[in-house]
């Protein structure tokens, strides 16, 4: 059940529209076959297409045959049955699904396919039942009809589907799908795919396993997950309606795979994870790139247990199939690269290219056994696994090159081959048999029927010859179904010889020797040489080289089963070989007959001791020098030569303290006893017999008392196991470091944490250990104390700095304010009430009105953006009316002139809305909207006039209404503001001329006085002008220093780079009336120019007109003095 390959192919194909093709394999070098089994197939059947490749996916057994399924892009032929491929996606991938049935003899019965002419289907899983039901599942897109049921999947990432057929005739019964909406924005890839199916006898439901991501409607119940997670659902087998659905996942991506149900209704699901899988308090964290997980769900869809199979870092393992056994145990199979830890001390190592694995897990969740097979020439895997009624297992998949299955082996026919192999109930390989052509072939699935007959399903190219049967492909890869009888591969004694031809079927005899050629192998033949004397009852030569003869007095003088002429070396059986016997015939004169025995021939040399033998006991020591001349011996040491030395150590037994044990001890009263370490002390008296420098261990802890020896015990009177700081002292937590005592302190090297096996040193003495168990800390300074220790407790994040931080699992770092947050995490290390400044603006989140946006406002709101740096927040969060002008922030009356009298465009009437802007008076009431405030407008209701210099009621603006033709001389209406014309006599005219003359003289006198007065009062005027001068409306205020609050360099953290706020953009347009550009101050008006009387009792004059420069006539000197 190769769920991973199929799902990956489907998703990539839909998303990318990539062209799927299978290239012709290259020629492989011939390799000598080491095949173990090559039995005659039960059947070998082909189906396929004459125009291209066809791929297989699943096979299942029914009570009267087999069901196969897969995907194709070509029309197909199953015997005489034709199927037409109609999907519009067949140009890109195998987008049509087929399901076909055959009987037990391999004859095709029927074949059907859903109508995918408006879409596509990809079948990834199938389950059959003996009741005649067939269920398929996989991926769907577009409009697809399953008989009268039409499904419409509009998600280009694909939707999961399940359909039910009747195995008797291929009739579609129902079909359902899991709908995931397509996100056209591309921000979410909603999808689901079915990867496994199983029937539940307990609930009479169909269990569905698979993978889901994003939003999916499972048929009334929706799930929404960010990452890919596995799911399990139960459908009603009669209608396909959803009963329930559950999902589970964690950090990272998970994939759901094969699924099976035990007799109690518990659901066992295989999958994988590349992160941390967690559900209902059960979890597994991946160690390798991807780990296999086996998840147990109860019948209601609640996770009960999670079992992980792990590989090393950088390695990988993946599941391919999972079954539940007759005893409710679980068997999972797949592939691993590197190593595999299946739990309960079951570990496997591959042969270099990736091996297939099979793991049996008891229903309690404990691993029973694990086994693997592999080759150094390619990757192998167990793609499918099934159980027989006898409790054995049939495994199937692909092999590449010579491959070892325990003591058995197989070799390919030239490329990749299919294989089937049997394991017994303990996980030992019984046999293996492969099938293939000279090209690369593909494995899909296998199944075992009720007669324990297995069948494998796959694809092949070229020609396959197997026994007397042969099949050939017609247009590329064709389908092949291969069935065999396991009896033909049975090997009960595991000797590599099939029981059908084994001459000792119950006795291991791989060489099959049959010395007497009677049909019974020597290993099980009671009389191998067929001489009439049974092998174990008197025959001394059962296989001496003489076969099929009869033992009697003429052929076997001593009746010992050895034929005198070719087998017996001591014909007279006197105990002395014929070649060494000086008396071959006891009946030959001149010596009287005698029999050599221990009483007369101690050394059995055929020479009588009494008169012939100088070395009676035959030990190599002449009797004269032999201290034990009647007993053969080899002793050479000590005071006894030639005496019995049972242990061969040179010391005679009579003085050897250990006469039956070779030894060389000399200390402690034990002589010649075993002394393994050669220190002179007998092993029996040596507390440390393998260390020549130690022999006493008073406290029995394995460390010797000799201070000059190896690993001397530092606590000779107290048993201990410490090995790192000192030897043999108490180490309660067994971490190798001893506990402190009166003579050995922590500063000497004692364990700072005697009750914690994960910690032993505390360099900064803050109560937190220097070791760390967080892999993300592996780049910490190499100069820091401590080391990586998986699952280390109370790890000090700042091992060189004493501290008491504890928040966020950062322990032992400086925490100046004692709030639990390490200084380097605490934005306010001196404030115990605050620690977080998310936006880095120096204002704690607890006080920050804009905690996630950097800002430096201080008046109306704290810590919000303040573009102009005036302390008031920008309008989005604060109240700054003019966010780009640092001199203004409030406009109380709403007339677009700021209230700050010292700022730009300040409002002279901040509490009264007005729009005046002329004459330096802004923001005041201007009834006639001529720009002049009513308070300085001589004509507040006439927008064309505003000044009346001579106060004659006529405006100075020559273009306005009632313009004064003589603006500097008070006049009358009849003359449009000029003086009235008076007709006088010539005398009067003379008087007038005289008056003018006097007036001129008076003006000259007054002008002189005025000059003097002006000189004396220039300083006063300067001060007055300075005080009321109009501010420069063009200049911009300097930006405030927007630098971030400097970081305390003493904190334990990397230096924080200050963030510089960018300068405010130039103000492009101001609210309200536009300001006229300021001109240079004009010369003072003349004495004769006339102004306007104001409510303050003074005469005022704007000069020049519309300049904004205002003068007041001094009451004493009558001269004009500039005030504004």
C-alpha cells in the first residue's frame, strides 16, 4: 500500500500539470543470481495497453478471486474486456481510474472505471471484504460520475473521495467526497486525500485515513488546519454518510497513511511527521527528517496512544503499510535510511542505500520485534505486508540487485524486480522469491486470500519467464498479477532446501549428504554406512568411507563397526593403534600373550613397564628423576617434577592451591591460582581481578583502595559510583560527579546538583545548571561552561552570569528588577512592573497607548506615532491637529489656525472661529471675508474696503466700493473723500497762501524735533518691534532627537541597534487660507499719513497697504511707531 508515492504524484500533477512518463531502463551488468526460491506460479496474468504505460496501485482478495485497481491515461484491455480512457487530463498524468476483477485461476471477470471525462481521479487506497464489497479512495478533481452518482471537485489541489462497488459485477453503489474550497488568492492550499481504508466489524462502518490541510467539509463536519495533518473518519457502509471525523497533528507537517481496525474497534493508523505530533496528551517529536508514527484511536475517534519509530539526525524512515494481526497486534512496514529505533531495544542499521523494515508492535504498544533486509547496491522497501492464517507474514515490494533476507538471498533479472517473502511469527525470514523481466519492473501491492495464497500486483516491461509460464508487455509497462503457493517454498528446518525435496525435512542439513544413497540424509539416517551397526549404538566408523557392507568376524575382528581393511586403525582393539603397537599380534612368540593396560603398561606404548620401559608413566621424565614416576605428569615448577599438573600451569596439584585452574598467583597464601591481571593476587582473593594495579576494594564499589593504582577510590570506606571529579564516591543521581562532603567541596569539583542527573556544575552559583538540553542553543559560546544533555533540567541560559530569571523558560540570567524576566529580554530591567516594549519606543506595553507601533508622543497619548515630534500623537491615535507641524497641535475653534501663539500660523483669536489672515491678524472674525479681522477692518461689512487712512468714511482701496480719491486727506462725499472746494476772494486766497507758508515752516520745525525724538526712542522702538514681530512663516522647526532610548550595555544580550525615525515630510499644503509671502519691512509712514482710530483710543495704520506692518501714532510725538 504505497500511499506516499501516489499522493505526492497526484498533488504535483494537479498543481504543475507536469508530464508523467516512464523511461526505458538502461542495460544493467549481468550479476550471478543467488536466488533462493523459484517456484512454479499458481498463475501469472497480464493486462494493459498497446499504446503506453499502465500503472498498478492496489490488490485485494475476495472469496472467489482478486480485485485490482490503479490509474491509467490509456485505454486498456483485461482479457476480452475493453476500457476507454476519457479524462481530459490524460495528456499530463494518469487521470483515469480502473478497477478489475479476476477469479482464483487468473481469468478476468469484469472491469469498470468512473466517468472522468470532465475531470480526473487518482486511486490511492482500496479495501475488499469477503462479503463482496469493494471500497476505493483517493483524489478527485472536476466532474466525475460513479454510476448514477456524480461528484464535483473544484479544488485544483484535489479533494478526497471514497466509492463503493459490488465485487460480483462492478456495480457502483455510492460515492462521496471531502470538499475543500479553492483559495484563488493562493494564500491557503486547502486539500484532502484518502490514503487508507478499513472495515470496522465492531461498528459496521468504513474507516477512512488520510491527510488534510486548510479547510475541508467532510460531509457536514468541517475541519480547518494550517499545516498538513492526518485524519480518521468513519462512514456508514450502506450510504457513505459521515458518522464522525477527527484530525490530529502538531508543529510541522504530518501525513496519514494505511489504517486497520482491531477486534475491539480500535483504529490503528500509520503516518509520518517531520515535527512534533501531539494529540490528547500523547506526542512524538521527530528525530530524523521524517519519523514513522503509529497512532491508536478508540472507536469514537479519540487518540489513545502514539508510537514513534525514530532514525538519527539527517536520516529518515517512512511507513508503507500497516495491518492488525489475528491477536490484535500491529505490524507496520516501510523503508529507512541509516538507522531505525523501533523501541524496546529493537534497533536496525541499513546496508548503505536504505533498507526495508518490518516492525511488530503488541496491542499494549510495546514493540515485540523488528527486522529488515537490504542491499549495498540500492534502496529496498517493504511496500506491503499481509498475514496468513498460521500467523506468518507475507511481505512484498521491489529489490535492486543482490539482496539479503536474513540467511536467504535474491537477485534481480536485470533491473528492478518484484518480490514476495515470508517471515515467521518471530520475525525471521523463511523464504524469498522474486519476479521480473530484464527491464525495470514496478511493485504495487500484495494480498493473501482465505486459502493463504498470496498474490502480488505490479507493472512490467518486456517479457517475464517464471517456471512454465510467461507474459509479455505490448506497449510499455503492462500490469502483472503473480500468485504462488507458499508450500513450494516451505523449509521447516531452515536449511535452505525446500521441504518437498529435503532428504531430512525436519533436520537442518543444507549439504544434503546421503552417504549410503538410501534416500535418507546422513543427518537423519540411523545407519549412515549401512553396515548393520547403528551410528549411535556401537559403530565407531558410521561415515568412515566404507559403505554398504556387513560387519562380522571376518571383516570386523573387534566388532567395532570399523572395517578392518579400510577403516580400523586398531584391529585387535587393545587400545594401541596398529602403527604404534609393538605387539600387533598377541599370539606371536616368543612373548607370552598379554594385554596392555594401566597395570602393566602405564603409558600404553606396548612396552611392559617391569622390564622394558624407562619412563613408565610416559610423561617425558625418566623414572629416576620423576617425583611421581607411576603417574604421568607435567609439573616443572616448585618442588615436584613430573607430577600431575591438572591445570597445566607447571605447578603439581599436590602444592597447587587451585589444581584445576591454570594460574600464577603467589600472594595472600594462594599459590598457582588464576591471576588474570598478573598482580600476584589470586582472582578469588582479588577484588579487582582485571586490574594489575588494584586488588582491594573495601567498599565494593569497583574502585581499588591502592592510591597509586588505576582509578583509585577517593572514598574507600563509602561505596560510590562517581567517575568524573573523583572515583568511587557517592553519586546519588548517577551523573558521574560525586556529592560534596567534608573533604571535597563544590569548588573542588563536587556535584552542584546531587539529585539531578542532568546537571552537575553551576559556574555562576545561581542555582541553575550549566548543561543545556535545547538543541537551538548549540551555537552558544564554546567558552561557556556546560555541555549538551538531552532533557537537561533547570538549564542556565546565562551560565557565566549569576541571575534568577525564570520567565519564558529563560533561567539563571541577570534580572535586575526581580520580575522574572532576564535583563536581555526585559525592555525595562529596572522596573519590576514592566518588561515588554513590543514596538521598541521606550514606553512599556502596559503604559503604551500604541503598544505595537513605535512612537514618541508624550502629552495626549503615550508611545504613539508623533510625526512632527511636538509630543502630541498623530490623528490616528492622538489629538495632534497638525501632525506635520511641530509648532501646532490644537485648533480649538476649528478655523485651521493653531492655538499656539508662538507657533506657525498662530490663531490670534483661538477661542473664536475666524478666517482673517491680513494685517498679521489670523483666525479672527472677518465678517466680510476680505481677509481683514473685524477689529482692524474699517469696513467690516464691505469685502472691497478695509482701510480708511483719513477717516473720512471712504476706503483707501481705489478698486473697492466708495473708494477715497484722496486717501490721505479727509474729505466729503461730494468730492469722493477729497476736501470740499471753497470759493474765496483773492484776499482769502492770499490768506490761504500765507497759511500754507506758515504751515510749511511749522512742518519743518516739527520734522526737526521728530528726528531728534526718533533718535532717542530708536532703542525702545526696536524692543517693541522685537516683542511683536511676525514670526518667519517659511522656516521649519528643527526635528527633535527621535533616537530610541539607549540600551543598557551591561545587559546580557547583543547590543540593540537604535532605530532612527525618518524626518517628517515637508508640508505641502496648510489648512485654511494660504499665507502671502512676507516682504521686507518698508520705510516708516510719514507724519502726514492718516490712520484709523481703534477701540483702544489709538490711531493705527497699516503701511504699506496689505503688508501686515502696523504702526501706532505716538500720542506725544505724533510720529508713527511700528507695533506689529
